C-alpha cells in the first residue's frame, strides 16, 4: 500500500487506498486555549529538536511525532473540558444517527464512540467519497442540528480533525479496542453511544 502525507492546517493527514481510517474530532471548547497552545509549543519544540539532530524529518518520523501529539490531545479530551454537550442524549443521538445515515453507501462504519466532548470513528471510504467530504458532511450537519436543538448559535465543533490510516489488521484491532474502551477509560460506565461492527471486521 502506498502512503502519502499532505498538510491541512497544522495536522498531517495520511492516505492509503482502501485502508480503514481512524478519525477524531471534538467540540470547540473541548481543549482549553492555553492547553492547545502548550501542545503546539511542544510540537514545534520536538520538530525543531528532531530536525536539529537529523536534518529534515522523514514522513515516518513526522508520523511518530504526530502520534505522540495525538496521545496528548486524547488525554486532554478524556479529561472532560468544556460544556460536554454530547452528554445531552438528544445531541449524542443526532451525531450517532448522522454516522449511520450514509453507512454502506458513502462509507462503511467499523466502530465509533460518541464521547461527551469528542467523537471517534473507524471506517472505510466508499468510492468516490473522500475523507474531507465525509467529515465535512458529518460535522456540518450535526453542528446545524445540535445548535438548533439547543437553541444556540456559533461554532460547535473545532475546525480541524485528527486522522490516521490503519495499515494492518493488528493496528485495526488495537484501534477498535481503544474506541470501545474509551468511555470506560474516561470514567463513563454503561455509556450507550459506542458500537463496533464485528461482522465487518472479520
């Protein structure tokens, strides 16, 4: 499988033909601004140190660095910052039903968890869908419907999202296990907004 890297905003995005994706996005207030800046400073410092020692970083080194940053982000998300609007059953249901809407048409869901302030989804794309178009559709529709249900306006989701390509079966299984276990690790027992399609994973 050929893997390539492109840049959008400050987050690298990896693409591989027919490979499952693991995508995370979060509410606009899920990461405090000072914590977001601290993570960006850490990214810049680690990148500078890597390039000082080895010159221009390779794609694999950049990927490893972003994995480390992703761990920092996910730990912050699990801390439950912000209003956590997805604790509201009506709002969580809007997100879940939106994920299901074009399942097996534009994409195939493998696993997801709708957390209080963020969402994880593992899925494969159907042709001719693109990662950007699917995420834009999910976020755009749910933001509109959630704001309407809450009688609010303004930014609902943070602008960007984190994604990575799952490159082998063990990686897929460990990612699905993470998504399934995320509610428990975040202290949410009997959390209803999590699902895995075992028959699709094989």
